[in-house]
């Protein structure tokens, strides 16, 4: 067992890898009533074509999310949520493009909920009837998100950018793919991705971590798992161009919304990826937020409003830089975004602004350690990226002139997509 | 402690948090005339101030204070409305600066006492509030609640949106805002709550030095028991939407200070608060009609609501099932297990509130407003004491007022 003590953030945890490969983190949070446990697999909506050994398999879109829903089913009348509730514990889950996570929390004795989390995530128990029944619920979820104009704008942005990349699909998949998903496909998917060697468990609690670890070890000893065969996601070569350079759609909204998105190249190395993402975020803060003295005039001219924002995201095989706002002056907004990218390409931030942003994000990092959910998701994600969790915060402080110049070079306006959400006539 | 007449300070020392939360709450009677005005003022207080008159200067000072962002929001508390100024500052143990807290209080003083109240900032605040209100209208899941409360609460404080009303914005002048600002400082009831790893003596000194309030006299009523003029009405509104949203409301006839209030909390939990509730089991799990369904209490108004989103063709069936589940509880047709597990879940969330700074602040404030000293452990004991017959009794007292649906045009 490795004991980690971080003086900077005043946090400690223990780290163990069990015989079956399960990676376990026991994070100490003395004086808290609550305990929280999260199990995560690096299997998300992006992992559509996978190779395991010699077998290559293409899943229907949305299968990771469908599986997340069905993990909660149990034999007979009982279901997982009901059992957690009886223990006075909450349980939930999420699926993102990169991972699926299950988490439970309680202020009561954490042992039983912890066991139940391990048990339900490590066993899939479904039949045709229960799979069919779930489709109505998922359809309702899909429609709920489609009804949210911000979500819809984001989804249409991904669809505009990607020809082949799975991000062109909603996390919950296409309606037709979801409706056609079978029990067999769900089992296959489960077998390929939910092996203990492919998962992490993090326990954040004020309870004695030795006791919790004993419980986990005891629980895992009683279970048999086939030998782990690593599984790889096959990435299709994505063209550099965008699919739709200018796309409009309508919804029942009051104001037009516009997203200006630039497709960038991915970054293979995870550390470099994270650092570049942070650097471009700093460039964006410096150039496209109230830190830019011109920001007020953009508001005054009504080119942007309070909804205005931006985002940068890199994957191994994709990069997206996007700006969005409600605006009735789309041409001016587009020109503003283009101009901002030009400015960022210069790769310059004044020392004063750089230092104040570092201060802002340092405090944000410290304060995030109050939040069990933030710690759990952040830790698990950084584990699968192969980066030390605390380093993901400290990376901002390392950013210097050279990183900023390099990040500037990475930006280009060549592959731009405009996504316009218009009020209905 | 009372700093002045109707100005209180509550301190909650808690070293487990890595930041210090400061909440300053201004309370005045709720009225449809002032709600929009106060909502505009809330935006302007946080936007800029005389000392930092540009957005850039505001960002600079906030970053200098380690990302100390100040937010303001308006919330209804029954017959009263609260304008809350809230901020969080990193625990000074984590920074080199000696005077961080002092500087934060000085900054708060600038925002509160000297906000930038000029025409340009006023026009911007009006635009911002209009956009916020229009976005709320655009989101049909939020709109169905706002509009449902307006219809069911007609003529009562429930119908007043604390965020304000689109039609009122252009009637308001800058002079009105300035006048309201003075009222806020000099006439509102004020409660200051500070929570986190604090030195109590030091905080009291800083507040006395930086927040120079004074005595005031104000008569305030907060909680009441709603009497809706709707009686099981059904209304629908047609919009271009993919999913239909349902809002249902009951008047509970049980106020927050009623001895039955804790039984109502349990009954609401059994009805639709948790995954174990009847609504979740029957509407979502058994019939696959929805993804989300939730029952909640509007505590200070004596109302209970249910909201869900369903496919168009399932609207009538869903409303029927919701009514059936209500009747199950009101007639005592439920298992003891449901009662037990719902109590367990509420108790768990009460315990969890000790770990959440916003929950700690909310409970301290509720005690202050209701002039009670009810600890979390006492609340737990009251939940624990709820029996089957209590649950049946409180649901029998409820009266269905309205079902309001926003649905597709072909329905």
C-alpha cells in the first residue's frame, strides 16, 4: 500500500492494487459525515469499435450509456436503487464520451453500501424484457436533452465537426441504434470493459481506511474473473475538414444562439494534451473574457450577451475550440471569434494577466478539494490519463512563455463550423 | 448575535472546509412591484462598483483575492423576498497574503455600499435580466414550473417570481434602483452568516469595521398557508417541443411551523422525492413513462408540486397514475417499508447537510427567520417520530389545485 500525503492541499490517501487488478484509492476525509465511493471504467460513448485479442467488434451508438442504465437491474423484484435507499445511501451513475462511473454516498455505516456498489457493478443481470422496457426511459432522457437548447447547440456542433469520430453521436446514441440494442450486445460490451483490471474504485471517507480495505479485499476474493484481455478502441482517421461549415436549425427560443467552432488536431500524449488545454484556456481567458478591456464594448454593441462563453477540448484524435453567444449580430460575432483566434495565435499573455490567472486557478484547485464528487471524478479521470491527480492542478503553474507560444501555433481558423440556432418564424 | 436592531450575525466555525463562506441576506416584503427592481439591483451590485468601475478592474480585484467572486440572487421566502449576496474565499492558510480576509470584506463593502449605479450599467443590467427571463421561458421544463406557480398562485405571493417579470423591466428607472438600494441598506432586515475555518473574534471585528449597518425597524411575515383559487383545474399550453412537461400542484394546508410539517416531509418523500418513491417506481420504473419525476415542497408557501417530462401520447396516463399514487398515500395503502426507507433517506440527507456549506448556511438562516433553534439532530428526531397515521393525515389535508401541461402542438 502506498501512502500519499500532499502538503500543498492538506490531503492524504492510500493506494493499493488488488490481486485481481482492481485499483483502489482510500481518500481520508476526517470530520466529514459522508462517505462516497466511485467505480469507473474508461469505457464511454467514444469507444464504439473495440479490439480484444483477435476480435474486433463495433457496438451500436449509445451502448455505454444503455449499459449504465441496465447495470442497476437485479434478479427478481429488487433493484439496486431500492437496496441502497434501505441502507440510507444514494446511488447514481454517469456516462461521458470517455468513461462510465457509478457512485454511492451515505452518512451511515459505509460498509454495506460499499459492498453493494462492488457487487452490482461486478455483475450484469439482464433479460430481453428488461432491456426492452428500458428503451422507453432512455428515449425520454434523449428527448429531454434534445429539448434543452444549449445541449442541442453543442450536439449540433459535434455533428457539424466530425465525419467519422463517435462524438458526432449523442452520448445516449441515435434513437434507432438505441432502440435496436440487444441483450447480447450489452453482455459483450460488459465482458470487454468491466474487468477489475480495467477499473478504479475510490473511497472518500472519514472511516478507518484499513477496515474499508479489508472489506474490499474480502469481497473481491469471493469473486472469480476471467483473465484480463486488454481492450483497445479503434480510431478511424478523421478528415481535417468539417462536415457542415454553416448549419442552421430552429427551436422555440426567443434569441438566436450561435456557436463558432474550430476543428483542431488531437494531441497524443496525455500530459501534453492537458498542458496545452490549460494554456489555451488561459489564452481564452486573457483574450475573450472581461480581462480583455474591449469586452465591455462587445457587450455595449450587443455582439455578445451574458450567455457568451468558450471552451477548449483536446483528445488523442481531436481538438475543438468553440465560442458561443446569444447574438442578433452573427457576422460581427463571427468576425470577433476569428479575430480572437488570430490574437491567440500570437501566443502572448502579459505577465500580470498570467499571474492573476494562476492565482485564480490555484484557489479553484484548493477549493475543489471540499467536494467529494469533484475529487472522485477528477482522480479517476487523471488515473486513466496516467497523470498524478495533484499534478493536474499544478500543471497551470508550470505554464510559461514557451508553452503559450506553442499553444498559439496549434490554433488555426482553417476548419471552422458555424452552428446557428434560430427562433422559429 | 444582534449587531443592530434587525441586523444579525451568525458564525459557524468549521475547520474541515478549505474556504470561508459569507452570506448577507436582505429581507423585505415580497411584492410584484419590487421583485423585478430587486432582481435588477442584485445584478448591478455584483457587476461593478465606484472603486472598480470597469469589468476588467472587477476581474483584476477578484483574481487578486484568489478568485473571490461575489454572486447575488433573489429568492422568495413565502410573503417575503430575500436578496442574497454570497461569496466564498479561500482559507487564508493556503495563501501567503496576511490580509486576504480583511481585503475581501473591504471589497464587499465597496460592492454593497457603492455599486456603480449609472445609466450604462443600468441598461446592461436590464438587458441581462431580459435575457435571463427569456432563457427561462425558452426552457420548457423550467417554464412549466414558473408558469404553473403563476397560475396556481394567482393573487398570492406564490405567483410572484423572485427573478422578476419581463413586462416590468422597461417601467423601471435608474432612480427607482437607487432608491431601492438605499432601502436595502437602511430598511431591510439583514442577516449575515459566515461559515468555515474562521477566527470568530476576527470576523466580528471585520464586519463591524466594513459593514456599517444601523438599527432599523421592520415588520415581516414570511411563511403562510396557500389558499389557491384553482380547484383541480387542468390547463395546457401549446409549444413546439419534443417532450411534454407536466406540472401539478397541491396546497398542503400544513405550514412550516405546523406540528405536522415533518410528517409532510416524509409523505412528500414517499410520494416522489427518492428513487424508492411511489412516483419513481410506478411512473418511471414500472411503466417507462419518463426519465425524471420529482415531488417537492414549497415550504414557506404551503404547497407541494410534481414535475415530469413525458412523450405527448402519455400525458393523460401519467397524470392519472400520479393521482393514483397520491391516493395510495392519502388512504394508507402503502407498505411500512416505504415509510421506513423514506425516513432513512431524509435522515441521511439531513446528516449530509453538515458537510455542505450552502446547507449549513440555509439551515442557520431558516432558524433565524422562523425564530427557532432547531438543530439537525432535533430535525432528525422529528422525522424519526413520524408514524403511518401522520402521513395519511397530512396527505388527506392536501388539496389538488392545478395540472398544467406544456405540450406539442398536435396534442
